[in-house]
């Protein structure tokens, strides 16, 4: 039982990170029907930017909380800038092109970002500065570390802000209108280009936060770290129903839990034929199963719209 | 004579090799009501779309209240006071009725919820169901929603594309009553309508399109008096 609950805590932590990244995929897909495969690399960029900035600010003698806050702000600004550049220079010119063109572009951008990061940060694993969040509490045999608490709390806060923006603000209303009927939105005075850019901005800002979280959690940064994370977050978005915000969160949490439980129990169940290193197989087996049996995902729509 | 609101000269719209609108011109004054009549494929919808800026014309000049609209995007045209209710109504099916209406309220007005009150008063059905997804409304109710929303944009020129299409006769009457109310306050109207008889009753001026060209432009009574036009468009 203790193992189960422990894996639950670990899984939810992982799930929070997947959820934040999955939201970026789903926001852009919801408005453009584009899978932005470069999104995972924005998480990597967020992690490496915050890593470097934090080191810099700590060198300057800025106290740790201030250095973390400034590094996060810098990483968010950097990721948003790159996200906007991708939209403006790569995706917008292809908006009328066949679907395959922006998809291939996205894969190309992903490689460009990775190799660009390798040029800047090198190909070695980089140690993430210690955020002093390693202390932990024990609740009835279950260990919860401070970083897990910060990830959970931060995710909750961001989700609240995001849902408010999308569902309560006029900017969010304009974004949803753009997603549902772009021509009608324009006819009502909505600058749909701005709505689309905003989806990239929000996704990139969330990716930067997720980058800092994942770097701090595993205490490592590497130019390829966005690849697997991006694929899994994409899986989470599909699992929840791509284009659906609540679905992305649910998909992220479910995927994180399944992975953690898989890692915890796979060895026992299979008499150590498969170990915890097969946990990634879980994620993708799940993706394939969803695509075969329920392609619209847990919360996705599949009923045709009444016009 | 009232101010010239919309001036169109030599408008041409092409889709691939097909010319939908050819060298088309129109002068629309403030408060003027014009019915745009023509068979399917005569270029009526293409004309409205080009004026609204959602279709880029191959040639021609459009100016609004004296401002040249070359290259002005659709959303800016809408904010300037040209509102098109497109064919199919253009509602947001997964947004609530209230949110659909709020999309019509100009961005810089703050007390947006109070501005909805007159719409709910005029259309109690929409008020009762304000929290419901707009996609659950019937076709006629969706058309009323689209008209109510267009009213909130405070248009100077209102363009309606087939507002009565696919509606039950009783609903057609209601839709026309609403259009009449909406334009009674001096809003200029450009109305594309299959139901030519009904459109000519509402609009004092008629323009008849054939293969993207104007074949008649004049008073509605003249149009109703012409045997050829009656035979072609009024089924006499």
C-alpha cells in the first residue's frame, strides 16, 4: 500500500509536468489544427535558459529566491520570443498550405532548436543549480519532497490562471471564437492572427515553467531533454482529447500515474522480465491503444457539429 | 442626399480560373436599403465576402466613408462599421448564447453585460437560454442570435447573406420583421435573399446580378414591374 501511494505522489508530480506541456500542444491544435512538434523543445529551452540564468544571477550574488524568480521570468520571455518567431516565420506563411507542410516544418523546427541548443549549451549533461527544495516530509510512510509540492502547487496556480484567461476574459473568448469559426470571428472584429499568436505565447510560457520544473526535479539539463518529454506530453494531449484543455490536464495526470505505477510494479508483475526502464513503453502503448479504440480521447468531441 | 458610405468600383472576384464577380460597381448611401437579387452562382455571396474582406478581390476599389479599403483586413472593416452576417449564420456552436452575443459587443466597451439587455428583451428565448451552447439552438433561433449579435456591433452598413435560408415560413416572417426593425434606425442594408419578393418589399432599391454583372439597378417597384425580371426571379 505504501509503495502504491508513494508511486501515486510521484506519478502526480510527473503528471503535472506532462499536463503543462500538453496544454501547449492542445492550445495550438485547438486553434490551428497543427501539431507543433517543436513544442517539446521549448520546454528544453526553458530548462536550459533558466539553468544558465540562475547560475548567472547566483554569481551576481542575488539571493536564491530572487535568482529563481528572475531566471523564470527570463526563461519565459525567451520561450515566448522563440514561440512567436516560430509562428510568425515558419507557421503563418504555411497557413493555407496542405496540412503535411506545417507538420514537416514542425519536425524540422524541433531539430533546429535542438541543434541550436547543442551549439549554445554543448552536448554534455548540465547540473541544475540546487534550489534548496530537497527537504521532505513523511506522511504515514509516504515521502513528499518540497520540489514535488512546488510543482503541484505551481501547476494548480497556472491552471487556474489559464482557465480564467480562456473562459472568462475577452481575449480568451476571442481565442475560442477563432478556434470554432475563424471567418465569423473576423467578421466580428477579432484580429484572428493575434488570437493565434496568443495561443503560441501561452503555450510557450507554460513550456518555460515546465522546463524549470523538470530541470529542478531531475536536477539535470540536456539539449535533447525536450524530445521524449514532448512526445509524452503529446500522448497526454491525445489521450485527453486533443484541442480540449481539461482533457490535456487529465491526460497528463493519467499518463504520469500510469507511468509511475508501471515503473513501480512492472518488475513484480512480470517476475523481473521487464523492469522499470520499460515505463516509456507504457506511454506509447497507451497512445496506440487510444488511437485504435477511442481516437477522440477521454474528453474529445466526436459528435458532428450541428450547424 | 445622404453621405456616401460604401463606394465600390470595378470589383472583380476570381476563384482559380472562374470569375464570380466581374467589374462590379455600387454606391451605397447612409441609411439606404438595397436588395441584391440573382440566381444561384450569380456572385451575390462573393460580392458580400469581398466587401467584408474575407475574400481578396482580383481587382477593384472599395472605399468606406471616404477611406480606401485596399488591403484592410476583415476584422478592421468590421470594427469600422461594416457587419456581414454570413450564409450559415457564423455562430460559435460550443460557446454559450451569451458569449456569442458578447462577441458582437465592440472590444472597448466595458459594461458589456448590460448592453445585452435590449437583445434579451427583444428575443426572450435567447435570454432564457443564455447559458446554453449556441449549437443547441434551432436554425431559426440561430439566425435570430446572429442578427441580435450583428445589432450589438452597431453597424453603419449591415450585409445579410440569405437570412431566411432553410427556415420555416413563420420564422421567415420573424426574421424579416427583425431586419426591418434593425434598419429602421438608419442603418444601411445590403440584403442578399433568395426570397426576392420579400426582399423587394423591404428594400426600396434593387440590384439584379447575373454571372457576376449587374443587369438591373433601380427602384424595387421598377424591378417588380418588369415582366422579364418577374419571370426570371419572382416565378411569374
